[in-house]
C-alpha cells in the first residue's frame, strides 16, 4: 500500500516528455499574423525578446516614413524614456539671455539714450501688463508632461493586459522556432512583409550584427490548419493581393514548404495546391523567382507569407547576411 501511494505522488510531479508546462504562453493558432523566426535550439526565449526589440525599432521607422538608415543599429534592451520639460525652463533661459543682451546693449549706449529708454519704458505700463497677460495665457495652453510615476503605471497596466500588447509570443511546440504575433492598430500600420523586408535589406546593406540568437525572419500574413482543403481556401485572398489576374508585369514565383513535427503531411501535395492557386500570366521559376510563397508548418498549423528576392537575400537569414565571410 505504501509503494502504491508513493507511485501516485511521484506521477503527479511529472509532465509528458518530462517537460514542465510553460506559464503565460499561448499556443500558435490559426487566424493570426506575425513573424516566423528560427533560432538556435534552446534559445527560443532570448530570440523572441530580441525579435520584438528588432521589429519595434523598424516599425517606428516605417510608421514615421523614414528612409532606410545604413547606420541603423538595434535599440538597447533597457529602453530609456525621454521626458519633455515644460516651457517654463526654456522661458527662464530665454529671459536670462535677453537680460544679458539688454545689459550689454545698455552699457554700449550713451547715458542720454539710456535715460530716454528708461522714460519710454516708464510711460508704457499698460503695454507691459498686456504682454504679461498674453504670456500667462500662452503658458496655460502648454500641456504639462506626465510624471514618471504616471508613465510607469500606464506601461505596467499595458504589460499586464495581454489584449493591449502589440506583440505576443506564441508557442509553436517546435525546437528552434519562435512565432511573434503582431496585432494591427490601424489600416496604415506597416504589414509584417514590409517590416521583414526593411530588416533584411538593412542587414544586407550595413552588414551589422542585429541579434545573437535569431537566424531567419519570415513574415506571416495568414495562418490556418495544415490540410490541403484548408490551405487552398485560406490562401486565395493572399494570392489575389500579390499575384493579380491582370498585372502590368507578371511575376516569376516559387513555393517553399517546410514542415516541423508533422510527419503525416505530404510536402509535394501542399506545394502543388499553393502553386495551382496562382493564375496566369504568372509562372513558376525555381532558379530566379521574383517572389517566393513561404509555407511553414508547425505541428497542425500552417503559416503562409510572401517575400521578395528570397534567394538573393540569403533566404532571409540575418546571421548569413551580417557575417564577414
């Protein structure tokens, strides 16, 4: 009896495959957009943090309409918040400067002119009062910045509420794979394709190291269940967006399909389903495609995106693009 009770207690302390359940992480699911990121095995957490930092920095550039910066570097992990001071400090500085200028000017003027200026100032008290009133009214319109405590409290509230987060980590269940979900906040927000394209082209131009653990950064614009019927149905809007039926110049394309933790799926069938969904005059070209349809399957979820110059940009591998060799 004692051995049976001990065995029951011991079983309760273990999980399948001797792995503990990750707290706070949600599994990858259909209906999300984001980035499919490969990394060194066992470094998924560090890679996901680096990915969010990298994506946010380039997202700000695209949102502000800045041109690609060849000297671009990734922001440090600990963000510094800059606070704008009220206009009172700048007004005091201006008053001091103006006072010094008036003193220098008065010293250079003769005594008769100084007396005339003094008499003129004394004869116009109403004008000075009006100027003071306008300065007060203007200072009242200036919005005072929030205090440090208020900014920290607002940021903590946003971090606690996962629904307000712009980026979330989704567990793929595969070793060496990270998925960063991106939530759109407006129609004018950059797409995952635009952000990934900016990251990769900047890395190719600068040859600067942007991360320690990230390998490839692939934009994902739709996710669905990994089945032929579901993929053929879900991919139609994406194909119509990037491969229109009446283009000015037809595109040469290729289909890349990789599967992880799903041995029952036939890759060639998935590739044929995706290729048949692209209508003419677009043609398949495996050697030099203009656009590549990326299909990444993690367990039962299929992630699909479209990238430009996939082979020319080292298959969107940051480490290869920034290596010295």
